[in-house]
């Protein structure tokens, strides 16, 4: 009996379609009514998740840096749910101004201003240690691993190039030599 119930739990949608088709063969109006009600219920079930995602992004944008555990406490939701949403957001952050990084089994959110400051320092050719020293005070970065994770995530999302700072330094030096 447990195998049957496990099968039904895994494939309830297909079982439901088969039941609607069987009902449709005998009574079309009832099958259409059941289908419309189920479609409406399915659409309604997605509305809370959409509003939660917007609320989550709005809350995280208030902070320069915020970890998933802090977000979980602030919105009073279980940590796995918050991590799941942050994971989904991190997979679709290519054109976003903010950044979500996965480091030490935690998701860390950095807002637009933090990323702009990082990009400015990275563009000047600063290394991890120098970037950390500059951002430590106002963003509360703790380790060079965070800087490396931010850089790697930006590279992965094609928002910066791996060897971009050298190119910018050479470009600035070239412009200075032209001015002289």
C-alpha cells in the first residue's frame, strides 16, 4: 500500500489529468468545470510566492550586506525556505544590480551600492586585500574569501572579465601618456 501512495504523491498531477479525461468521456460539463477550478487554484497558489519574492528583495536591498540567516529572522520564515528563494534569485542575477553569493553554506546578498563600490575598486586594479581594507568599514566584509566569491560570481555572470583590472590600468596609463 505504501508504494501506491508514494506513486500517487509523486505523480498526482498525471493522475488528476487521467481522472479528468475519464470524467470528460462521461460528462463533459463537469470535467470542464473541474478543470477550470483546478486551473484557478493552481494560479492562486503562485500569488503568495510572487509577493514573498518581491518582499524578500525589497528587504535585502535595504542592507549593504545581509546573510540568509539574518533575512530568515527578519521576515520570520524558516531558513531553508529563505535559502531556496535566494538560490533561485542567484540563478537569475545576470542583469541585476545586486549580487547573491554562496559562501560557506550560506547565501550572502550585496546591494547595488556595494557592488558598484567593489567594481570601482576592482577597476582601479586593487587586489583582494586592498579591496577588503576599503570595504571593511562601510560594508562589514570580514574575509578575503568574500571578496574572491564576489569576484568569481561577477565573472561567472559575465558582469566583469577576469583580467579586466589590468586592461583598465593600461587604458588609464595610455590616456595619461596621451595627455602629456
